[in-house]
């Protein structure tokens, strides 16, 4: 399987405001700089140190999950996205990224649930429907797959063909 690229992930960073803690903000900035250079392991190390301080911060977990996903460490990414969502459940970007990582692990039913959360929180984001459609297809629900594809088209979402192809390819290797 080809390496995952930043362009193939649904989102990279949440659009919500950064935390107020200067230490967490510094760690996020440094990790972001490292990630932009493709230094994901180094980014993870920076975020590990910030998380180890004990400050509950969803953005630290979100960004560490992203770096792990970029390294195809999807199970680890799932854990961090889950922690991010425990701290900030109203984050449709995190729900979508969580769903994507679950799908890459072959956990389609859980991915469908996560994408549904993203859609419930941001129902006008057409791309989320396409992503859920890929997992619905892998789960064998063709009727719901077609409905999500149509909804995504109506909303003008990007089909994100690379993402859908990656989810389908990953499922073939898991099965």
C-alpha cells in the first residue's frame, strides 16, 4: 500500500481556538512545524511530553493522533482521537478523523458511527457523507451507501476518491 499523504486525510488540524496554556500552545506550534516537514515521529515526541504534563487538552491528542495516522499507526491514532473526543465531544473534525482511522483499521461499524457524529454536528459537510459511504459499502449496506453518495453530491462535497480507495484497499487486506 502506498504511504498515506497529508492530502489524503480528511482534515489536518481542528479549526477551533487553541488552548490558553502557553506550554500546550508552544508544543502544538512546534509539533505543527515538525509535521509540516514530515517529521511525524518527532512531532509525536513533542506532543508526548506535553501530554505527560497532565494538562487535559483535546488539541494535543488530536495532533498526536494525526501524526500517528500519517505514519499509518491507525490503532494508536484511534486511541488519541477517542481521548480528544472525551475532552471535546463537539468537534466534527475529530469525529471525521476518528472515523477515518477506524475505517483504516477495518472497524467499519464504529467508523460509520463516528462519521454519523461528524455529520450530525456538521450536516452540510458533503465530504463526510462520501467517507461514511465507503464504510457503509464495506459493511454491505448498499442502499445507505447510495443515499450517502447522493447526499454528498447534493451538498457539493468532494468525493475524496483517494480516501475511499484507501479505505477499500485496507479492508481487502484485513479480510
